[in-house]
C-alpha cells in the first residue's frame, strides 16, 4: 500500500481527505502572538472574519520537520511507501521541511513531490494519486500521473487587490502590475511554481469573461472537462462562475472549494479561481 501525504494549502475539504485516506500536514497562520493550525484551529470562515477585524495582516509558517516526521512514521505503520505532494517550493518552505524529515528517516520509502501549485491543483493531485494508490498502482505509475497533471492543468484567478500578494512576498512575475492596478483587473496564473501575470483587462466582469474564453481554448464541451472553482469568502461569485462553466462546458465534474487561511493570507478575500483540464486516461 502507498500512503499519500499533502499539506493544508491543498485546501482539500476534510471529508474528502478522510474519504481518500490522505494525510494532511497543517501549516500555521499567525495573528500577532496567536498561532493557529490551518484547517484545524481555524476554519476558512473564521479566518476571513478575523482577517477583517485586524489592522496588521497575519503571517504564515510551514510545518516543522518534526511535524512531518510524526506523520511519516504514522503513515508508515500501514503503508510500505509514502508519496508526499506539496505546495510549490517557490511559494513556501514546506518541501524543505518535508525533505529534512525524510532525510532523518532513512529506513522509510518516502518520495517528496513539488506540485508546482497550491490550492485545488495540489489537492487534485493528491486525490488522484490516492485513487490510483487504492487501486494498487505502482509508485512509478502514480508519479507519472502527477507529472501529467502538472503539465495539463490550467489555472486562472482574480484578486480584489494585489496588496496581499505583495505584502506576503508571493507576487512573483505579477509585480509589474502594481503601478497600474487602479486602471486594470489583472488575470493571474501560476507559472513555473509562482504567481505570474496572464492578462490585463478592464473590469471584473470582463476579466471573468476572458477567463471563460481562455478555458474554452482548452476544454471540450463533450462532458469530459473537470473544473474546480475556488473562492476566498465569495460563495456567490463562485457559484455564478460555476454556473457559467456548467452552461458552456457541460463538465464531467465541477467542484467549488473554499480557499483556506494560508492561501487566503496571501491572496486576500474576494479571490476567484478556476482550475481546469480535459479528462485523460489514468494508467497505473
């Protein structure tokens, strides 16, 4: 049996994580002197409520190597191998902690994977890896699937302001947009493991339309598309985008996920994201 481990920036709903037997290692969100484990001590709703009440933005911290050691030892009690899939190394030190833990446990078969993403792309990789693992796939087959997802996924997102990304140091290739933010609505993506500018348009509604048109360049309206809509405390916006996706692409699967507290710290409230790909055969 192969065990799948990820971290809380995957934003996998708890019930799904339990259903797919995925072990989630939480990052920390820090409001002043208060520390919270992402998704455990603080739900997304509680986080955004708290975020609106503070003058100073919270910070985040990756899990310690010790936290990973505890998880790996526990998973190894029932699994011969472990695949640990995590937030892009360019966004967080989480993979560094996981690697230190792996190095301290030489007797365990642990493979660390940099997803190159965060939020639902990472969560999707973990879920699909778990599905294959429970079907008896080999470690090599699962890793090949993850690599295929990394190449095939599309992600576009809108933020109400770039200030959260700027202050959190996660703005990446989108930093050039700051000066003209008042005049444009940037559409962002993740490229080579970090936030990057995709396109600049005028207005939120136009940006949503461009997102849909861009998705249409990849997705086939044949019932095989898979779409994840993510939002940070904007359920109505998310449902509206999801409905437009249903009408246009008739996807095989469409899910709406909340953006959790760690990702929300850097993206800010009001973020709207779309992750998409065409279904492909999963060999293992």
